[in-house]
C-alpha cells in the first residue's frame, strides 16, 4: 500500500529522443508526487512535482503526466540530451501524521550522444 | 547559500564496529532526514528530525540511531556494523519539514563494511 513502483530500472535513449519513466502506486491517499534527479557522485535534487488535481505539468523539456484513475504517473523528457543522463526517482507522499516521502527504486537513464 | 554538507565522504569500517556520520543542513532549515541508498533498494527512509525531535522513523533496526542538535546539525550512528550496511547514506534538509517542502540532499557518505 505504501509502495511506489518505478519502471524501467534502466533506460537507454538516443540523443534527441523522448525518455519515458513510469511510476505506479496503490494508496489513493497519496497526493503529492515529486521527481528527483541524481547525477553520479551527487545527492538527488528536486526536478519537478505534481498534485493529482492536474493531469500534466511541464517545465522546459520535462513533463509529468498524471493518470489518477489508473494510479500512474510518468516523467517525459523531450529532446533528451547527454546531460540528462542520471538516475531519476519518482516519489509520493500522503498527508498524515507521518508526512513521509516514499521513493521508487530509481531509473538509470543513459542518453547516447 | 551553502548546500547540505555531509562528512566524511568515504568510510571503511570492519564488521562489528560502530560509525557516526555528520550532516550540516542549509542555514535556516530545521528538518533533517536520513536515507540509505543501495543499488537494489533505491532510497530508503531512515528517520527525520525537526527541532531536535525525531518526528519519523523508517523500518530499520535499532542499531541505526540519530540525533539533531540545537543548530540543526545532525548525526547518524550505526552500531555493530554488518556487511549489509554498506551503502551511500544521504542526508537531506528542508525548510519546514512539510512533505511538499523540497528536500535538499547532500552528496552522501559512502560507507563500506568489510
């Protein structure tokens, strides 16, 4: 119930292509969904976040699509660049006494030059 | 503004020993949380401190403990180290500790247990 399932585990995309990372959850009480990006040797950093009252949020080449009925959300990276090569984590949190953020297991993305 | 600082960057310890990791949050941030990162399990929540009080705790054994000082700096301690404790330990601070307050991560401490 408190899990966030992320796929794929790793992804290779050609430069200029679209990278798509998917996440699914079971607990309908989750109501905040951030994505974090982690470069080698660095800690993760917040990339973009969405709430379930919107179906899509775009920031530059990064777009989160949210499907509330399917309990799925995904990250799309348009015109993928070698500099986007990193590990991406989706996450979810629920408004309760704990206020914890639950992370997916991560997707290692490699963009071929 | 300085980011989150974690020390040391690397540690090598022997099974059975104990270790203390340190985290200095961004100035003004009152919430500090700790995560264990391993290749197979991703980011797993250890605990969170807010204003010197442990507010949340993950599903880790009691060998993992932490504390926060009045200046918001935090330490994490692992006693009786096991081989499976080898991981990257990340500290994150946030301004308010609210779940929609962005987490600012340090670059981690890489712990190797031999």
